[in-house]
C-alpha cells in the first residue's frame, strides 16, 4: 500500500514539473509566428508619447520578438514595415503586417540587427 502511494506521488510530481515542458502549449502542431526567428525593431515616427512602447507590447503578446523600441529620427506620414532579409516575397514583413497595417518595403540589412523594422507613422490608428 505504501509503495502505491509513493508511485502515485512520483507520477503527480512528474505531471506537475516535467510534462508542461514536454507538451507544447496551445494544442497539437500549432506553430508560433516566431518559429523562424523573427526579430523586430519598433520606432516611433510620430509625436505621440510611448507609442513604440505600446506597440512593442502588443506585438510581444502576438508572439513576435521585439528586440528594441525607441524614437525615429524624423516624423513619418506613413507607417512602414521594412523587411531587411527577404527581398523577393517580403515574408518577414508580411508576418508583422498581420498585426500592424503599413507600407511593406525591402531595404538590405547592413548592420544585421533585426529581420524587420517597423516605423510608426502619423497614419497609425
């Protein structure tokens, strides 16, 4: 009887500690948007305070890894989503464009910091 209790206790502890790390959250086969390592930098191109900060947390809740947020050097009329790696299909920028509307562009990455730059413009919501 005591052995059965010990086995039950061990199974319970394994269920609480090991199983959550083995079984992916969100169901079978569900993939995160960041499975392909999508790094983003968000810049505020408006005069609205804390806009880049709030957009960063919005994107992070959606599963996108924002490396840095801050202010752009100038004011932008239009929101830009700049793909720095994929010049053909702009696939990285399109993943971000699911959550933020803006003009998709390709500019080659010379500093190799992030896959996508988002510059929030005056047209942002």
